[in-house]
C-alpha cells in the first residue's frame, strides 16, 4: 500500500513537471522564446544573459546559425560564442538545451559599458541611455525593429511564444513603465528590484513597440536613486555601529566616574 502511494505521488509530480514544461510558464518561471536578462550597475557596467531558441536568434537578429535541432553541439556553441564576442561584450559562458524540438542557447556576457553595447551586431536593435541628475539616475532601453532572418526548418511555433526583457537594478526604483502582457496593467517590481517587459513573439517579429515612454515607442524606462541599496545599507549599518560604540563608551565613562566619586 505504501509503495503504491509513493508511486502515485511520483507519477503526479512527473505529470505536473511535464505540464509546466509544455506551457508558457515552467516550474522556475516564464519560459521565453527569447530573453535578455540584464543586471545593471550605476556606473554603466553590466552582466547580460541571453536565453533564446536558435530559430528566434535567426528570425529576430538575423544571425547565421543552423536551426536543425540535431546540429552538432560543439559547432553550434563555437559559432554562438564567435557571434556574441566583441570589444563591447565578453562572452563568459555558452550553454545549450532543447525544448519543443528546438535547440536553445544561453549566452552570459560581461559588459564594460552598456551604452556601447549596440555596437555589437547581436544588440544593434537597441540603444541604452544612463544619465544621472541630482540624486536620481535614469535608464532607458529603446528597442527597435528586428533584423529578420529566414529559418531553414519550420520552428513549430504555436503563436503563443513570448519574448522577455528582464532588468535587475541596484537601487530603489522611483518610476518604471513595465506593464503586464495580457491585461496591459502596470507591473510592480518583483523581489530584488527586478523589472520585466514582455511581448508576444509574433508582435516582436512585426516590429511592434514593447513599451511607450512619453509618446515615444519602444522605450523601457526606469528612474531610480543614484545611491545603491547596498551602499545605503552599509552606510546605515555603519552609523548604527558607531552609535552603539558611542553609547557603550558613555556607559563605561559614567561607570568609571561613579567609581571614582565613591
């Protein structure tokens, strides 16, 4: 009886995992056909991870890649590294996996200056602005039309595929214009100051704007404090520590003074 119960539980977990893998959202979150995950520093340096299917990279960025899901792994990895390596972005790691009969790659990049990144061909559809004024810093990512390429094999897209642009920020957000995908309602930042802009793959292929900012299409905009959360935390911790030391010193002095008086 106990064995059957365990077997049924395992079967249920496998079925749930399979359902998550087949849908738009997986167990660990949304499953994008194309995703840029940017972690930004206030000085303009950044880490960027691109997770995308090979057909999406060809269709959206016009990259010369073999869309055959049975293509040699080593050759594909080498080609992707070659396409993404540039004076403006250093490739740290390239990984691969498969889903829905499509090959996916993950490219982790180290960016010295986000403003210079559009000079790298895979990111030529973007422009980045990072400006500091008074106590606030404004970041704008303007996304243009794709560079359409043709895939040699039908990707098997259903029409429900989604692209995403995720932004990790170092300081408190004062304003941002991300919105939900289906209801077009304002979207709040998730834990860790993370913002997400999403768009249907079909709309991205058609060059439709992913966001609007003061009437300008395609602009993902954020206004934040010019002081990082970590710096602010360390500063407050330092003040609290010095205050505690001062109080302790005062108590020691009062005790010694009382001892001398008696």
